[in-house]
C-alpha cells in the first residue's frame, strides 16, 4: 500500500475545502476490500463526496480535461477509508495516570492529535466506545480539527467497582460520585440500579451517543475487578437496552466470559465487545442469534502498557491467551465480526 496516497485521500475526504468539489484520482490501482487483487490502472472521479465514475486509465484519459482537482496517483494504490469499530480517542494517547490527574484542556488537545493521527493512518470512521468524546466529535464535524467520523458512546456505564469505575481508591467510599474526576469529566458514569442505569443511558443519548456502552464483566485496565467477574444484573442491563431501543439504537457491552456474554444477550444486548474468553456454546449462540461480535487482536507480541507482574498485566495475559480461540470460533460459526483496535494509554 502506498501510505502517502492513502493519506492524501483521507485528508482530502474530510477537509472543509473539498466537501462540494470534484476530484479525479488519476492512474491508481484500486483495492476495493472484497477482491484479493488490485485493479488494473484506473481513473476515479469523486463528486460531492461520492464516487461518480471509474474508468480505465489510458493515454487518452491522461490528457482529458476535468473540472476540479486532479491528483496523479502515479500507478500507486487507492483504497477505501478504514473503520475501527472499537476505539477510545480520548484515552489512547496518554498514560492512565495522566488521564486521571491532568488538566482536561491538556487531555483534549492530546486527543485531537490522536484523532488526527488516526486519520493519517487511513481510518476515516471510528466507533468510540467510551470516553468524553462529544466535544472532539463536534470539533471534527465543524472542521476545527481533523480526524475520522466518530460514532460516540460517551461515558462508560459501570457498576461500582466495575470495569468503568476509574475512581481512585481514596474517592471510592468517601466522596460524592458526581465530584470524582472520572465522573466529572464524562469519562464514566457509575450506576447501581435499573433506574440509575436507565437515567445514565438516557443522559448519554441526550448528549449525542450513537450507541450505549455498558460494562458487563471484569476488565484488564480497571483497578478493582477480577477478569472473571460478571457485572450488572439482567434487570440493570435491560434498563439500558430498553432506553437505547426507545432511542432507535442499541447497547454494546464489554464482556470476556460466557457468563457475562450470555447474561447480556438475555437482557437484549445486540453487540459484544471482546469475548476473548468465550466458549464454544456461546460462540454458536452469538452466530445463531445474529449478535455482532466486536473482536480485537489482543496478542502477546504487542508491547504492554502494564508492568510485568502487576495485576493488570496478569489479567491481560489471560485475555491474550483467548484471542486465537475467539477468532477460530468466530470463523467456525460464521459470526458477524467487527474489527477494532481498542488502543488505550
Ligand atoms: Zn475498549
């Protein structure tokens, strides 16, 4: 792949000047995402952000006059923008401690850089599954800064001590929830009853969430929860799925284990994030019921942000062990799989 050309197309695709213009990408080999081979040399015409025409690149078309911007691809590769189905643009670019302690203005500017770099790597759309991303999305949509299109979840909805409970130990018992850093910034919400979950889901929808993210089981980066715990009762999850369905959208859950996954599906959840510790029966169920499975390539060859021997690293290693099985089962039962990175810290 020719990174330069991909990058050029990405920047053009979302820059304010280009929105209503005509473009010709001349002499490009197209990767269309379904064929294993690149096309022969082509010209691609873009009008009002849509592909209007694709023709063979010949010496006659070389000199044809076109209105708008002509980009000479020089026989390199043109491809569609990539989609990352699981990102956290607000939480990807800084260490966890910094996110918990730093000034929010600094965190916002760092996140703008993360978004811009994401676009330059070829990602034109992301599903952002937790974090105070509404302002960043607005700034991108208004062309104040550059980045991919964002489908935001807003704050994680978590039970006390769950995977989305980022309150520091000294904030956990003594402090009013609303005044803790992680809640105040809109990174997470803590809800511990069906009524609370319903209210918090509605709040995030009102703020512009395109889907709701609920923490349904233990996670790696969180401080309090072992990886194999199940979080929320079916009634609590159902409160969120009802609120989302009323808003014509859906709930997706963070869940690794069969117990957490099955409870979520029982409560009306239509999308599972992760699932690395799944078993065969549950994988079969996901496929049969048409539940979306958002999988990430968590493998031990990537550099860990957690120190060796720490509780978080131990949890991470356990999850990484399951990755291969999860992908095998997803393939075996032809589950509907979405691909994401879940880059954090
Ligand atoms: Zn995540």
